[in-house]
C-alpha cells in the first residue's frame, strides 16, 4: 500500500493550482443519468472517488469517454468527461460498488425519476459516524416513490412517475438536497424544498441541471423551487473549484509559513474559513488569479470555531484547522456539529506531540512549541490530510500510512506541495 513520507519544517512558496470540486463532480456525473443525451463535464478532478463513480455508472450502462488533452491545456487541468446514459441497462446499484463510496447512493434519484424504479444498496463511505439516508428516502417518498428496504437494498418504485411535492428537511442535508433536486427535475408539477442545503456544490449542480433544461430557482438559498419538466437534454458544464482543497492548502501555508498563490480558487466559496485563517494570523489576499495566502514571522493565534452548514465553517476543514491549532500560541476550541464522530484524527495528531482533549463534540487544543514527525495513519479523507499538514510543520520525518483515503479526494497532493518547496514523496508498494 502506498505511503507518503514528509520531512517537515520547510516553508511553502509558489503556486498551487486548485482542482475541480470532488463534491460537485460526483453529483454532476450522477445527474447524467437523467438524460439520454450527452453531458459534457469539464474540469473533473482525477480522483479515486471519480473513478469509482465511473465504474458505478458503467454498471448502469452509461458510456463515459475521457477526452485527451488539447494544445494549450495546462498540466493540472482537470479532465473532460463525455457522459452518455442513452441506454440504461440496469437500475440496480450493487453492494460491492456502493459500499465503497457513500455518494454513489445518490444514483437512486435520477434512476427513479427517469426509469420509475431503482434498487440501490445502502451506502458505506468514510468512517465519520453514522450517516443515515432516512432524509433522502423521506424526500423520495414525498415525491411519490414507494420505498421498501430488503436485504440491505433500498427498492424504490414510481411506475407512473414522480409528482411534485413540498419537502421540508428537519435538518440541513447536502445529500438530501441533491437527491430531492435531481428527482424533482423530472417530477410532474412543482416541488418546493425547504431548509435546503446552500452549499456551492448544490448551486453548481442546479446550474448544470438548468442548462440541461430543468427549471430550478433559488439554489444557494434555503428554499429551492423546481418546476418539473418531461425530459432533460445534454449540456456542457465546468465543475467549480474545490473549496475544501483550497482551504486545506491555505491551512498548510498558515501552518508552515510562506507565501502561496492558490490559483483558480474563489474566496466567496470559503469566506468563513478565510476569516478564521486571518484571525489565526495569516494574510489572505483575493486576486484575479485566485487567493494568495501568506504567514510571515507572526505566530499562529488560537481560535474558537464551530462547524456549520454553508456559509458556516465547513466540517470538511475541521481536521485541517485542528492540525493548524496544535501549534497556536494558546488554547483553541473546535466544535463539530455536523458529524458526531469526526475526531479520528485526534489520536493520530497526538503522535506528533499535539495536546488535544475531547469532550463530547468539542476539542480543546493546547498549542505546543513544536511537533515532532511520527508514523501515522488515518481512516478518513480529511483526517488524512490533517496529518499531512502536521507533518509539513513537524521536525524530522513523518510517514503517513494508508493514503488510500487521500487519493479519494486530493489530486496530485504530493506534487502540488513539493512544487512549493515541501519535502514530500509517495512511496509505492
Ligand atoms: C456531504 O456529505 C459531503 N459529501 C461531505 O464531504 C460533507 O462532509 C457533508 O456533505 C457536509 O458538508 C459529498 O458531497 C459527496 P449531509 P453528505 O447529508 O451529503 C445527517 C468529504 O470529506 N443526515 O449534509 O452525506 C448526517 O448524518 C465528505 O468530502 C441524516 O441524519 O452530508 C449528518 O449528520 C465527507 N439523514 C448531517 O445530516 C440523512 O438522510 C449532514 O449530512 C442524511 C443526512
């Protein structure tokens, strides 16, 4: 299994190109199932999760062609996928495929909307606490689907098609909003989604669906209104930049010190996180090219942060912020409100000499003078990258084991960091 070796203590200087957002690319690819015409997606990141979803879509009969590079394309440009779900040959998403990635469960929405039936295994995914699908099922039932659970599978049927409905989510859910949105595009009549997630990835998917002929208004607010249409067509859409990748590298620079341009990043996608970085002592400068982040000389100031749905501080940056705060001059508190067990990185950060105490959903981090490199291992994507951030600042050698999770969500991580002066390499095998 591949590992990453880091020799810490180097400042980061240079440019890091930001990739397309994983969490937009996945639902955008899934949306291809809604039409028999070709959906072209540009700026799709090369990630294990994207490859896994390609396998899942392939199982339904979807043809995916990855276009080669064209003259003038940069080395880091994401791939262009031509996705055609002209013939859906199977409406079942099997356990072997779905259990590897939770977002693959979302195929249930376009399948039931277009085909009137779907059989999808209950999902797996990162080890970050129980992640139920009750609200996704609630949304589909409101839209008129009959749902049964049998043998670990969700069986959804709507032989007469879905019908528009009022869907009010009791809590903000990104997955629930994606599923409701995709299913409602082909339902008869109007759907109103209340307490909808406002994440930028929801807006990106709604934009693409509208290009495909959907009638969606209000994406990005907590009330989304969808007028159902009889069919959707093809479209071309560029995946928005990854705000979590952006925030992760911003935290890395704040941690090591230095000055880096995050090329292609958009500040409005992560304002809450940028505000926290400024409070922590970093200099954040939005430019035409992206976001410039620097920390020179000054130490890291402690912060109090609570994760929240967008536009709040994202849970997907919580582990990275915690790594940063291990070296703050004082005590920080980080409260996780989205997932109940997303603290798997705490015991691994302790291996660097970090001092962190957990009390329910709040972590208290007492900054230390210095971290020391260590062998570490993580069990989820964002936790893994928090260990990389700690390793970049730690004295001596850090070996991050089991980097499978990193490859799920960070494109060419070691190349991007070593391009800015980090001593980091992948050891294969
Ligand atoms: C998405 O997960 C992201 N995944 C996650 O990113 C991200 O952490 C999360 O949103 C929150 O921002 C993708 O976009 C592929 P939710 P999702 O539905 O949609 C509860 C990463 O590292 N809930 O908004 O699964 C749930 O348990 C990943 O890239 C129910 O109770 O998250 C959680 O407490 C990890 N019932 C809360 O809602 C349901 O039916 C928010 O979950 C659904 C969710």
